[in-house]
């Protein structure tokens, strides 16, 4: 009987110790310990682009820097090529807490946080310098931080870490486009986005939303006369084989955003948050240099393949597209648009 009592005592003690260790572990991983350092974390990161893309290389840089800054305590498991779904699914998974970090365009974020529609407004930025001055400044930083609320009140479940360069979108076509009048009556493929559709229609073209993978064959068949995108995508999809006219009108500059789940962010210690933000900022500068190099190389490839490249009189396009903005310039979108356009 005495031995049995001793055995019971040992078992009770072991169970109590096990429960204590489990509690302490949960407390440490949840960040309840304040600004202390947690155990090793493995962070799941997703994007929908190939390994050769500047976004993937930027995220790999983020992963390397985060591991270095944290002394190996924070590591990333990166899933490229849309392995974990599309960008809308990423945002939903971030909200649910089943995905930690994901790169998405700012465009689908607007479905969850309406103020992000500001980036889809045509001719919002004067040039690339203005674009990055805004994104790196107070306005861009505030928009990233405010992603956590849909409307300043209701939580969105996501938070922005940094911006990645996605270039500017420009028109290209089978025939010449020299000014807005040349777009009249053309069937132009656009994204399935109300602002892009309204802009293209206001310029006199017929907007045709369709998946990106269908553009080449639609151009070949004559179902569409042109489309709009950035030089790297134009070259990667070999649209130069069908379209020999490309005009830099820079009608939209919609950034990519590296987002983190609010569920994860809340568990991070102050030190961990600083590591994450520092690694993100560094990866943004790294990625945008890669993007510019790839864009320059794409332009040279276009020239080699006989594409005529023009620089648009942007003021003429801006004036012609102006009326398309009025229905979207409301509330916070209008406020941010005014701040961006007046920023130096």
C-alpha cells in the first residue's frame, strides 16, 4: 500500500510538472511574456509568383534577414507559385489565422479594406519617384498600419508590413496608340476591376475583362485588339509576338503588399515585431531594385522583337480619363487621393 501511495504521488507530480511546462510554453509562444524573446517560430509565407520573380527573391531576402536578426529564432517556410491558393484565398487565410504572411496586390485587399481602392485610381502618381516617396513616407506607412481595421472600427484580420514594386500598367495593342483618341472603339483586355473598367470605357475603348492566361489566344483570334500591363509581364507572356505597339502612359501603379495575419502579429513580442518590420523594410528595397532591373531588361527584349515603344503625353490621358474617377472618389478614398496627389 505504501508503495502504491508513493507511485500515485510520483504520477501526480509528473502530471503537474507537465501541465506547468505546457502553460509556460503557451505563454512564451503567445507573447504573453511581454517584450521577451520567444522560442523558435516557423512562419508560413505564401505568394503566387514563380521563383524567378523579384517578389519571390524579395521574400527570400526577408526570410534570410529575419532569421539573421532573430539569431535563428524566427524562420520562414516559403510557398511560391500559388501552392496555397490565389490572393483572395491568402487574405481569407490570413484573417482566419491559418496562414502567417502572404504577398498580395493592393487591389484584392480593397475587397476587405475599401480605402485601399485609392491605389487603383488612374493616373494617381506623377512618376516612380512620387510613387515611392508616398509609399515610404507617412501616407504609405499609415495605410499599412491601418489595414488592421476595415473602416477605422471593425478589425480586418490583416496588417501590412511593406510594399513591393509591381511596376506601372500601360496600354499595348496590335495597332498604333499615340494618344487617347487611338483607343476609341478598341477591345482592350482589362482586370476584372470596376475602376479599370470605368477608366478604359471613359477613354473610348471597350473594356474586356478576362483571365490573364487567355489574352494571347484572344489577341491571335482578334477577339481583343490589345491589353494593358507592365513590360516584364508583357515579355513573360510573349505578347510581343502579337502586339507590336506599347505606350508608357503609366495609368496605374498598384503596389504589391506583404501582409501578416493579425492573429500572428498579436502573439509577437515587441522585439519580434521589430525584427519582422526591419526584415520587411530591407526586403522592400531589395525587391524594388530587382524589379527595376527586370523591367529595364524587358524593355530591351521588346525592342529586340520589333515592338514600337512610345512615351505618352500623360496629361492628355489623365484629362481624358478624369471623369472615370468621380464615382470612386468618396470617403477615405477621396481623402487619401488628395493627400497622395499633393505629396511632394
